[in-house]
């Protein structure tokens, strides 16, 4: 009888195996020599998503050991409150640091809640090791890590990963520990960086000046999260610095996320007319109507997505209708409170590029799902 692998070329088997979970890849690799060769070839592992919660304990790293050199783009999911999941993630990251100088992209996704007072030293030490070893790393996304990120990590990325194109540090921690000087060194060490996510307190006027330099390569995305006390105390960034950055990078998109910890006086410092805001997420404990009206007046040319979490009111409805009339390029609007029918009509009539919206006319059970525009 012919071996199963002889029925299909290796490249076809590889395309099939790349869509299988790890445990099924492991099973396929034990069928015959041809399947084993296909299951461990680089095509299968180039773009890899691994969930440490879905694999059998103790089988993850032994199976992966023969394939780590082929992993270039990795999304790693784990649950920090579950010890087996966390240990598997740490061991895998540590092994990658020792085996995979060709790693180009790493995204970490935490599921569930982290234990109370957990600083995440084991996971962060493994990320440090990756940044020391993976000199070809181009994309590092830590937005879903619930641990405090500090200067040491940013400086390690600056010194060990000169080819970085994107770095996202705007995670949902309650403390911002990355100083502006560290971000400045990062921008100097990584001249090809095109996308950066930060807490507001980590950004400085000097960093904006560096981005506005004539010899700076095109910069595409700046994501700023304003959620911790350090963000509320951050000094306003110079308006002229924003003007210079916008002139140097006309395609720059800024994403702003304003959380309840931000007092009203800080909101007025953050929202500046010269900032090319493409996405605005408002979840404020105070006034929301004012920021929505400000966005309608000053971000009409750049705004593509708006998310509002606030109490329903006639004033908010009026502000949303104003924004719909002025922001014709809007692609998404998500409002997590009940609105009057005229708000929905305004966005449907004035925003021809609208792709999805969450605009509920009556109370519904959560979670509220967006409506896709055909």
C-alpha cells in the first residue's frame, strides 16, 4: 500500500497542515515520513498562532522544538492565572529566544484575569530575552499584556531590535512606567519605526520633534492611551510640534483612547486641533459632549472611527448628529448608550463610507453587536 503522503505533493500537504491546531499537526507528523516532512516545513510555521490553553500540558514545547527555526510571525495566547498555561508560554518564549534569530513578529495575548499583585516577571523576563536575541524582530505587540511595562524593556528593544517597524506598549495597566527619555532613545535607535503605541505620559515634545525631522522615514500610526495618573499629570504637547509632525507625515493617523481616570482639564490638554486623530475612544467619567463636539469641529478631515461610552442624553444625541454632518469620511461609529432615531439617520445619510455602527434605539441585552453596512 502506498504511503498516505504519496497521494499529495508536500507543498499541498503543508498548506493543509498550516491550518491545523498544534496537536493535530503533531498527530499528522507521526503518520509517515512524507507527512512528517510536510508538517515540519517552513511554510507551515511561518505564520503561527499558539494557544497555551488548548494544547495538552507537557506536549507543546517537545513538538515545537524541531520547528522553532521556521517561526517568523507568532501570536501567543495564554491565561496568566492558570499555571500550566503560563509556564508553557514562558518556556516557549525562552526557547524562541535561544533558537530563533529569524523571529520577525511577536504578539502576546492574555486571556482572563491576572492574579492580584502579579507583576509578570516570568513573562517579561522572557520578552527581554526575545528582544536581546531576535535582532530581525520587526513587530512587537504587548497591548494585551496586563503587566506594567518599564524603561528596561523599551531600552532592550531599542538596543537589540534595530529593525523594529512597530511597537505597541499601550496596554491596560494602571501605572505608566516608561519615561519619555526611553521613548526618545527608541526612536533614535530604530529609524524605520512606523507605528508606535504608548501611554500619553511616555510621549514628549522632543519625540515629536524627532519624528518631524527631514530625514525620518514615513511614520504611519501613533496610538496614545490616556488612562493612568501619570497620563493625567502629563504636560500638554506643543501645538507647533504636532503641526511639524503632520507636515512631515501627511499620512499619519493618531488613535486616542481617553479613560475615566482622565479629569476634564486633562481632556482639554490632550485634544488639540493640530492632532490628526483618526480614531477616538471616549470612556470618560465626566463630560463627553464637549469632546464629541470638539472632534466634529477639528477632526472632520481625519476622523475614521469613534467609540463613545457615556450616559444617554439629548445633548449627546445633538453632538453625535453634528459629528455625523461634519465627518463624512467616518467608517465606524459605536455608541454604547441608547440614541434617538435621528442620530442613526444622520450617520446613514451623511457618512457614505460607513462600514459598521453600534447605534441602539432601545435597550438590549449586552453585549451589543455592531451592524455591518452592506
